[in-house]
C-alpha cells in the first residue's frame, strides 16, 4: 500500500530535518512531502537536502495547506504530522495499523490521555482551549473523543478524497473531527507521547486569535451539521427573554387594564416574534432534511 507522509511547514528550519529523517527511518518506502507555506527561513533548503519532496502553498494558513495536500497527493495511507518535532515518528506504526486492517478511516494521535501534553506544553491556556473544544464537540455529537486538535493523524484514501476542506487556518483539526463525526467515518484514538518544541523554536498558533477562530468554526459547523438543534436553541433564547420581559406587562394589564410599560411591551413582542421566525427556520431545515 502506498504511504504518503504529509508535513505542513512554516518556518521550521530547526526541526524539519529531524522530522524527515525520523520518518524515513520508520517508513522507508513512504514518500515524504513537505508543503511550505511561505517560510522565511531555510525550511525549504533543509527539507530538500534531507530528501523530502517539497511543494508549496502560497495562501497563508494550515487549512489552505491541508486542502492542497489532500487534493494533490494520491496514496492509500496518509500520515499527517507537524514539522515541529513534537510528535514521535517511532509511534507511527500503531497509528497506521487500524487503517491497514480497515478498522478506521481516521486515526488520531491522542496527546491528552496519558498526560504528556499537560506536562510538556508550556503555553498558557492551550490546555484550557483543548478541553473547551473537546467538551463542546462531544456534547454536540454525543461522542467521546479525547483529543480534537492534535496535528498527528492518519487517514485512508476515502476520507482524504471526500473531505471538503473549508478552513483556512489552525481550525482545520477541529473541522476534520467534526466532519468525521457527522459523516459517520470510523475514528480511532491511540495515545501518543507528546514533547514540547525544542529551544529556539516558536509556535505559530496564537492562543487568543486562533482560539476565537476555532470557536467560530464550532458554531458555524454546528449550524451546518445540526441546523435544527442550532435554530431551536436560538429560538428558545429569544422566546425566554421575550416572555421574561413580557410577563410584568401582562400582570400590569390584568391588574389595571392599562399598560404603562410600553417599551417593555414592544421589546417583548419583538423578541417573541423573532423567536417564532427563527423556529420556522428550524422547521424549514427539518422538512428539507426529511425530503433529502
């Protein structure tokens, strides 16, 4: 079976050679592709010298790189790993095995279950962000995934060639997990050892801005994949606030047969009306889901 190792890269001159050499040792028959994303250091030069096939994606962002990789590379097994040497190449065999034996469509290298990510990671709020995303998605899809945002994954050809990559940046891992859950692909998680970046190497992930993008991606895909639930929740919120504002107005009317809280009455009417309209959006999606 043809195996391709896909390494998205942006300014990883300190670690890319070791990553390539490690995977060449573990998977000598695999083709190793480094997709450079406008690096300003010697990443490309070092990758070529190490024996990797270097390709380019000029639209900035990891999601853009993954989209091009999935579109261009043809293989039976796809190993995707970051170029920062935080994921162990010698554990790739246990990630590939479920794909070879058709036990999974996507295998996730789980950094969180064995505690190595919490021990090694030195960046503030990253552990909190991982937990927030994980709990949100597991609640949304009634799943039990342990690591949503890991960059170490193995896919089969069916998954790679069918996934429409929409993300531009680091929210791509979240999108992969959501897509796999929604389309009922078989997911298997295998604990791996995580190690922090070597000294002098810096993460390109911005905790706040990329965290906001991930949250927006969850909300967007919640709307796309679970529209009935999405619109029901919003409609319920408007209805509850409308009733809360309107109850004192109704009580006043029954007591005095007159309304002095006119602004509250208008606000309550508007909120309830919006709730009804949004609920109709839910009914529309429910009808279309049944007919399609």
